[in-house]
């Protein structure tokens, strides 16, 4: 890993920002991290939340490399990476980059964690639009290896290459998304499954809890080992995916048609009446979720499949 990538400015330290701060501090032991966030009682907030993310590491060492600053210019002035995860608001994102550009070193990488406001939109008022790239995490980034790297059509290849190099150096899995698009790839896949799940529950085919059991007992474990293409390539036997489609393609098409039809007939759109029952079932089944347990188990799974 190049030593120039060791000073990270975290702009906006909510759910995602604090998790990223923890990721840099724990996986990049030579990094210094500065945090800028406009929330009141920032220091108290960080002191209460951050240690929970610093498990199985030398906490004191991590915290000694962390600085909380009161001013955006101060946060970015000697940064080699500026990572933004403030509010998901186009005006905010568009207005902050020119300020960052003004105060950060010329070689600093500019990353936005946005879930949907593409770099070409955010960079409109920048002097050098080629510097900005979206680096979209899968929550929580201090645990989930994926980073969707989404350049705009003018983002420089050098910026993309240095971004990939940094994340690979930390053992993460950066994936370049070749075109700016709604939701990028991970959320498109996840929300396609969520729509089908809602549709099946709304039709009374299965309960919320049973649907979760289906996923946890089948696709969940499978997909940590092989994605859908590799899975069905294996499922097709010697002829691979092509043979799978020859054998099962009719069923696949029937399912796709039924999904389209059920979603349309059932009015499966955000905000419609089907939601009430799904929310009630989910609340009754799970109440308030213990994310510490989720994170502990997810880590153990990732460790198991990395062997
Ligand atoms: N939560 C997720 O699951 C998730 C996943 C991937 C990406 N993201 C993206 O990450 C970004 C942040 O999301 P979040 O869930 O962490 O939100 P959040 O509300 O938890 O955090 C946002 C932080 O920005 C701070 N802030 C507000 N105005 C600011 C300003 N002018 N300057 C600096 N800081 C400011 C807030 O005080 C807050 O701490 C969004 O762009 C979102 O799309 C979120
Ligand atoms: C990190 O901060 C310490 C203390 O200010 C400093 O000595 C060190 O050189 C910094 N490291 C980097 C990579 O900037």
C-alpha cells in the first residue's frame, strides 16, 4: 500500500462515516483519520459509538490516530483521501466538493459514499470533475468487504486505479461499476429480491418469518460461496449455465412472468396498502434487532469462506 494514502478525512460521521473511520483505523494501521461532522456533541457521540466498532484490535492505538476537527478546511488540508458520507441530498453533495477541492492537497482522492447521487451530478460545480468517484459501501463497511466504485464518464482512470489499489491493499473487494445507473448493482439485486419477498408475503404464500428462513437456509449460505451465475453454471452440470437454461429455462420464464404479473396485480409499490401487514408481521417477529449479533455472525461467516 502506498504511504501517500494514509491520511483520511471523513466528512459526515453518521452510520456509514463512523464505520468507515473504524475500517481505516483497524485495517490500515499506519492511517491517521480526521473526522468532520456538523452534529452537536460530536465528540461525545464518537466516544460512545466508535469503540463498539473497534473489536479485536488495539483500541488505544486506533484512537490515538483519530482527530476530531471543527472545520472542513482543517479536516481535509493534509488529507490523501477525502471520504464524504453526509446527508443523501444532491444540493449538499454538489456544494461541498468545490470547498473540499479548494482546501485539500492536489493529489488527494475524493470519494463519495452516496447510495444514488452519481458523481457526474455531484461534481457539477467542481473545477476538476475528473477527481471525484463514488465508492458505495454495503452497510456496515467495517464488516462488509464490497465497495462499488462508480466513476462518472470524466473520472480519471488514475483516480479509479488508486482507489482500487487502496481497497485491495486493505483486503476489501472493490468492484468497478461501468455505467452510472440507479442504485448501482448491489441494491438493484437486493431490492429486486425484496420486492419479490414483499409480493409473496402480500399474496399470503408465505409468512415474513418463513420467507426469511427460506433465504437463510438456501440462497444465503450459497451466495457467500458462489454468486448467481457461478451457482447456476454449476447447477447446469457439464453444459453449465447454457444447459441449465435449456433444462430449466421454461420454469425460469414462468417465474419471471408470474413475478411481473403478481407485482402489477398486487399493487406492490412503496407506500401502498400491502405494506401494513408486512410491517406488522416483521415487527411482531423481530422487534428491535441486535445488530451486534448480526455483525458477529457475519464476520464469522466471512472468515469461514475466506479459507
Ligand atoms: N445507511 C446505509 O445503509 C448506507 C449505505 C450505503 C451508503 N449510504 C450513504 O452514506 C451517506 C450517509 O448515510 P448515513 O446512513 O450514514 O446517514 P447519517 O444520517 O447516519 O449520517 C450523516 C451524517 O452527516 C452529518 N452531516 C450533516 N450535515 C453535514 C455537513 N454539512 N457537513 C458534515 N457533516 C454533516 C450528520 O450530522 C450525520 O452524522 C448517504 O449519502 C447515504 O446514501 C448509506
Ligand atoms: C499521523 O499522525 C502522527 C501524529 O500527528 C504523525 O507523527 C504521523 O506522521 C502521521 N502519519 C501520517 C501517515 O501522516
